[in-house]
C-alpha cells in the first residue's frame, strides 16, 4: 500500500528521495503505473512525483540536438511547433496515444519505461535515433532508446533508483524528414495492430541516411537496419521503397493474435505500412 506521496522540486531532491525511502518509485502521468498498482503487479510504498521539477518539462532546440524532458506529455509533444516542424514522426505518434485525457497527463518517458513494444512514441523515438539521458546517484549515462528494453514490460531503467531525465534527438540537417503511421481497428483507445516510424535524409536525389522502426513484431520496437541499409546510397525511387518495405516484412516476426490479427496478415501489412511511411516522409521534403 502507498503510504507517502512526495513532490521533489529538483533532480537532486528526487534522487535523494529514491535513496532515502525504501520501496519508493517515480511517478509522472501514472497512466500505466496506477493500473499496475491496482492490479498488484507493483506495490511501491512511496511515490515520488516528478511533475514539479521544471527542467523535466522543457522542449529545447540546441545546435545539434533537440531535447525533450521526461515530463513532457504526449499532448505537449503533439502540439509543439518545434516538434511538429523538426520531428513530425514524434508529433504524429504522440497524437495517436490513447484518448485526450491520457495524452494530457501521460509522458514520453513513461511510454518508454513501461517497455511495451508497440508504445507509439517509443517507436517514433527509436526511429529518430533518440538517446535517453538517465540520472542516478552515480551520475549520468546516455543509452539509445532501443537498448532500454529487457523484455516485454521490463525496462533497464530502474525507476526505484534512477530517473530517465530527458531524450536527446540528433538533428540531421537539410534534406531530412520523418513520418509515423499506425494501423488499428479504430482511431482511439485501441491497441495498434502495427505501427511504423521512419526517418530519412535525402541529398542530391539519393538516400543519405535512414532508420526504420516497426512494432509490435518483436519483444521491443524493432529497428530494421537491413531495410534502411537497402536505401542508403541509392537513388530515391519507388522501386527502392518497395525493396526496403519487402525486407522489413521478411524480417518482422509478429505473432498470431486474437486482438491484432494473424501473423501472415500482419507481415503483409508491415510491407504496406513501411512503404506508406517512407512515401509520406519524402513527400514532406
């Protein structure tokens, strides 16, 4: 049973609380954590609410990166002019999460730390090449978002001892674009059958860089490097898009699911959605 609910006003105070109180755990939006507590999957004694730490709510552009604090909500990411312009895949993914009520309180960091392979904004962050900056008593470390997954529902971030403070997304520069597409039974409050995010950079009519992430087709968001590598260096063409989409479909390993459809159907839809995402991205250039 939760016996205390604490509000730190700085990162150092937050980490001190985690170290001081046995059974303490970080909470932000709580959209997943509260359900886990009610179902007794988690039983923290103390909740440390990070929503009053100002630096965790910032979206900032620097020379070579865009920084998003752990407390940035899905609504804030979806409506931020900076994110909509520079990282459209993330804005599109954030606008797909749950309902308006969920988007108003749920955070980007919570979506990642919850470690579900089809979390919309996590898929976008992986495609964008985001790194998580994690703060603990031993200092800071940076980890690629795709490397934070231990398994379904199991994160390498220990929310009882450390804080995922912010995401850092590298800027690629001229000729870059990104897109997110989602297949679900209906538009709101439904699990995605599949979601795909891509990031590309095109120079002189050729694919300079590319990242393609697909979910849920593995225990974590699946960064399909082989599909991206098929594009790099080649001229931008429908044939190359189709080739990359085919490779992604071949490598994806979705399971048969009563909720999400058959394995065969979902593999075919990986091909369709990767093609659609790449087309959407380059149309924005």
